[in-house]
C-alpha cells in the first residue's frame, strides 16, 4: 500500500496534487511519501516484535538525507555499503552503534572512517578483508565487532543481477568453509566475532529461499557455538520484494517474513538485524515526467517523455517493469491505447516499456512511474548531459525539495580544462 492516490481525477502524493509539484520544480522529478516510508518501516519493526531486534534500512535503495532522517527518527538503524553512505548516515545524526557496514570491497580508508566514527558491526565478506580490518583496528588500538557473511548457496529465484546467495556470486564465504574462517577470525586480536550475516538477493517474491537460508544459519549458529564462538547477533539481510504491478501475485508481507524469522531462528536467543531497502523505499516514490511528443511509428506509437534511462535505469538494466500512469486520470470510458514509452537518450535501451496498454495521453501531459522510490534516484547519472533530476519529499499537505536540480552551469563547470589546452 502507498499514499499515491487519485482524488477528483488527479494523482496526489499524500495531500499534495502532483501537478502542483511539477509546476514548482519542473519535470522530471522524484517524489517520496513520508507516510509510506514510515508505514513500511513500522511493518518490519512490528513483524519482529517480541524479539531483540534492529531494522537497519539498506540506504543504498534511496539515500537522500531527508529520507534517512525520517526513518532514523522513527528508530531505524542503517546498513551502509561505502564510506560515503556511512558519512551520509552520520550527517543526519545516526549514532555509530546503529550503523552496520556491508559490502565485499571495503577499503582500509573506509574501515578507518567507520572505526573512528563508531560502528555497530562490520559484515565481513572475505579473509583478506578480515586481515585488513584486524590490522587497521590494531593500529588504532580498538577492537572491531564483526559478523561474517556466509553464502548459503541458495537460489533466490530473482533477477540474475540481484541474486547474491549462490556459490557462483561474489558475496560472502562458502558455507563449507565457515568453521575454518571463524577460527581464523577468533584468533585475530583486533576482531570481536559476534555473529553471522547472510543476504541472498533482492526482489524475492517467495519466502522459501529465505527459509532455506535461515535454516542453514540456525544450524551454523549451533555449530559455531559448539566450537566456542559467542554467536549472539544474526544479520539476516534484506531482499523482500515489492509488487511492481497491480495485477500480479503480491509478494509475502513483512508480517509473514517476521513469523518465518521467529520460527527458524527465535529459539537461539540471538539479537536479530534485518536490512530491508526496496520494501521500505520502493513504493514510497514516484518518478514524474512530462510527455514531449507522441510520435506515430509504423506499427506502434511512441510516447517520448522528458525522463530517460539516466534518471531511472531499472528498466534498461534489469528489464524492470514499472506501472506508468497518467497523472490526470483518463475518462472512465476512454479506450486504452498501445505505446512504447521512451526517453530522449540516444540508445535504444532508453525504453521504459514496450507495447504498453494505457489510457491515451497527449504532449504536455504528465505521467507517473510507480514503485520508483528504490534504486531510482540513487542510480541516476548525467548521461547525455542531462542534469540530475530533483527529489521532493511530501508530508501530508506539505512538500519540500530535498535535492534540487543543478543548473546547467553547475553541471558543466565540474569539468576542468588542462593547462595545455
Ligand atoms: C542491497 C542489500 C540489501 C537491501 O536489499 P533490498 O532488496 O533492497 O531489501 C540489504 N543488505 C545487503 C548486504 C545488500 O547488499
């Protein structure tokens, strides 16, 4: 459920009409709903009620500081995957002991940054990383709390580019080597081994892969405890999918997911962390764009809009589906027409939808991409010298620009010309 509904035939973000935002900031833009962000955070938090837990928002999904602050004030921790994300979380006042650091390629500089600023734990993904972390911690006279990410070799049954839990993926250590790697870590004086981490992929629409992975984590917990490791925290990653279409089968609810976590891991008495990203931000955001031209082709019409693959890359990169709807609702009697919906970028990949049936729209009208809140603005670029599009946050009847559109001069003047030219 989200808070983007039609009222009197006009799409609103909470109590704000979308055309009002468009008139103020220009198109294209992203708009997020505070109520939806908070609703999704609370669904997860409530789902783990009764267990010692922390919901760490995977901020790579949407990392604008206004979004982070909204969630942090509600009690969320943060899952970060770079030094930049760590500093963003700190910038909005998230304390270090509510930030977990994930990712396969943490550099020594990033590790130092997090140790200086405080960190809840590092989710370590390899032996070489363990060695660098140990050496860095020792050189600073501190001890780094760690979990080790295990790769459970479970098929997440999601798009190949966002599956992470199979043995062929770059993530985590193979489960067969767990004992050996934990023993190595325990022998390093700069590390405090506190738990296990797992994350098998993104946009999972079935609980079965989670169940398989968490059963393996439960077995591992008992095994590692028997070897003398004080396993007291389990980080279960993110990955729960969202409905991108209105008609397909809805993915499992956070409450079902929470029940699964309690059933598979509750008996171990561990603190539970989860790292949802997409399910918190995905349906909390729209991308709004204006139709520039309607072009008739040989066998189809093209809707050429002012948003492009540089603004929202998911369709080009993951063959992702987004519902695309007119901002001003069509007459109930209007017949649906077939469009290819494309952007102005000079690549055929700049296609958002092929042969999409939708109500007729004309040049100058607005369309909204639903479910664009996660992996949207954060993955945008200035390809084709198109300035990054603005982000807007709505709360009830108020809206605020939370990242403004750079001017052409700002974009162009980031280049510097060498002396010899
Ligand atoms: C990407 C990622 C997440 C978030 O995944 P979602 O599918 O957005 O919930 C969580 N943890 C780790 C380690 C990740 O890489």
